[in-house]
C-alpha cells in the first residue's frame, strides 16, 4: 500500500468503486438548491418526510402536555386556557399537518411512479408546488400557535370559533386552507399519473394493492377537500366581516357548519387510513411469501370504503337534533362500512395462512396493525348504534376509538411502510433487532395509553376537560404512563433509522424478495430517472410461487 493510501485510508479499489458507483437520486447532486428546486418525485417525498417528522414531534409534545395535565384530577400543571390550546394544537398538527399528508405525500410520492413503471408523476412542477403549499400552510399554522394558539378544538365548532374565541382562529384557518390546496393538487397528480402513465401491460387488475388504495384516497382528496376549504373560508368571512352564516344571533345555523365540516372530515379519516390498508397488503404478501388471497376483492373494497366515506358523515351528529329517521339511515350506513373493512382483515389472515412467514420489522408492524385496527373498527360499531352513541358521545370512549384507528391504524401502517421501503429509499439496512424492539414498545405503550380511555369513556368522563372526579385518577395515570412508554417507542425509530441512513449496511436491490416493479426493476436507491428501460408487465403483481420456482418475470 502506498504512503498516499495510508494517509487517506482509502485504497485504489475503494476509490475505483466510488468513481464507478452508479448514480442515484441521492448522490447525483448534493447542493441545497438541487433539493429545494427538485422535480424528482423521490426527493419531494423525502422533503415531505422531513417536514412531517418535525410536525409529528411537535404534535407529540402537545400530547405530552395534555397527559401530564391529566395525571392529577385538579389540573395542577396547565391553566384551563393553556390546556384547551394544547389539545387543539395536538389535534390540528397530528391530523392536518402529519396524518393526512403522511402516506400519500411520502410513500405515494416515492413509490407510486416506481410501482407503475413511470419515470415521474404526471405533473412534476405541480408536485413541487404541492409541497411548498404544504410548507406554507404549516408555517402559517406555526405562526398561529407561537402567537397565542387556538382554543377551539380541532373541529373549530361554531359559533364559538367564529364569534367568541379570542385566539388566532383566522390565521390557523388560512394555514389549513393552504394545506387543503396542497392535498387537492397531490390527489389530482396521482389520479392522472395512475390513469396515464402506467407502463405497458400494467392493467388495472395488475396494479399493486397500494396503488389501488392511493388512487381511491386521491379521489377522496379531490372531491372532499374543496368542501373543507369552503367551510374554512365561510368561517373566516363570518369571523372578520360579521356575516351571519353559522352564528344563530346573526341568522346563521351552527349545525350547518357541522354538516359541512364532517362531510369532509369523515372522508378525511379514509384519506388517513386507506393508504395504510394498501401498505399492509404489500407487507403481508411480501413477508408471507404468498399470493394475495382475494386480490380483486381487496382492490374493490378500497374503492367501496372511499364511496362510503361520503355518505356516513352525520353519525358524528346524532346528538345535534337531526331527524330520527335520518339518524337511523346514517347508523345503518355506518354499520355497512365495516363490511369492506372486515373483508380486508379476513383476506390478510387468509394470505398469511400456511404462508412462509418471516417476522421482519415491517411484518411486526403489519401484524400489530391488524390487531389494533380491528379493535378500533369493532368499537366504532358501538358508536354507530344510536342508543350507545347518546351515552358515549364526546367521552373518552370516542378518543380511544379514534386513536385505535388513527394511531393503531394509520401511524402503524406508516411505520410499516417506512421500514418496508427504507432500504429502497436510502440504499441502507437498519438494525432488525432495534426495529422489532421499537415496534414492541410502541404496541405496549399504545395499549397502556388508550385502552384505559375506553373504560373512562364508559364511566362518563367527557373529553376536553382539564379536571375530572378523583375516582378516575388511577385510569388517567395509567394512560399517562402508557404515553411515556409510547414516546420512548417512537424515539427509537428516529434514532436507528437516522443511524442507518449514514452508517447502515448497504442494502441489495431487493432485500425483502418482493415482486412488484419498485423492487424488481429499480436499484436501491433508484436512479434519478427510475428506469433505464420502461418495464413491460406480463402477470399479476404477487407471483411468489413463480419467483420461488426460479421464474424471473416482471
């Protein structure tokens, strides 16, 4: 070895390897401006990932403040006003700034073109604009929080939000308006991309199930988000100009606001959960080494869930005095949503049955998702029942149910997808030991946090109150202790994934042995243009039997 090699610590062989290392979307340009002005869908997905991670941390801090406050019955930590602003900030940040853009904007942006054999999304510049609208909306929302916050709850119910609240409601509404346009543009981009940019041979029933879920989600974004944008605009008009739209003193109707808000916000639940359902289908099939059971049924169930999302909004309004006949119809329709959701769960279990299951970190998250999502779905049936909902409405039972769907469902689905595609995103492997440990801690902490809240709700503890009867303290302390465990669980992936990005072992092209185009036809990480040659698809996406037999095909 030469003196130069000894000083540099790099051999000629290593230098040659670096020189001839294949360019990818991460290393082809390292400048900051190349990231800020990028039109590469993969880089835009990374920008979203960094942004929503910051939002997740901030929303988690707000949740921690709420749980510390509820550790004692008399509210010794926060004032009532600060408590109201804390849970409002937690809800707004987690729902609008994290959950709604999380899987569509991160996983959808990164993986959708790769999975359909496209070199980018249909409108790359519109894609970048979507990100900057998101960043602008989040920035405006942060201004509202820093200058005093919002105390209305994440639902912004009128007339309090439009007339009586002295907090920064209008500023927050402007931020959410920008977020809404970002969501609309992203949905439009994905719908056009799926319709027009599929590679040769990729028919609708050869699409990966994640693409079906993202497509259904995008349609919901396109049709539902304009309604919340109009609602927030009307809220701002009433608040600033005094026009009577929702305030009964001025001739308005506060129930109209609830109809408009929930017409979007219940489909928004499916914007958050549908992509997770698609991700879990990918994970279950890959780590069971088995063709998906009931592929067409799963695909069509995603579309069915999206349709049902628009016709069940009034189940949030059983206590507002709506017609009992209308309430019965909405109750029946809400029960019906359980059918396509249940189909997915049973088809996942059938896919796993007699499969060659390997319990890698994404699969651990996938199995945890199935259990927690099932609990969330079953408890939702209680709230669909008119008699039960009257008793449980606006109690901690609703909080627990919602978090079993959103955290146990959407966030665990996001974690499963992030760990599944991490080798593709970074070209690096993470520690499977720490991955499984983190998943286990999150599962335990989550159940310790939210299962006691089912009991609290059954006992009648209302949500959004900073004081409660002393006999409920034990369950609240259990919930707060569980939140501490949950916070530790979420911190672990942040640490070991960051470590793996810089120092992890290099991943091969297809470390999981998956069969979709994103794994079989691209490198890890992918090149800036995704494919050297556009692939041609000749069979279904999940052909593990043929793969195990040594038949290589796209």
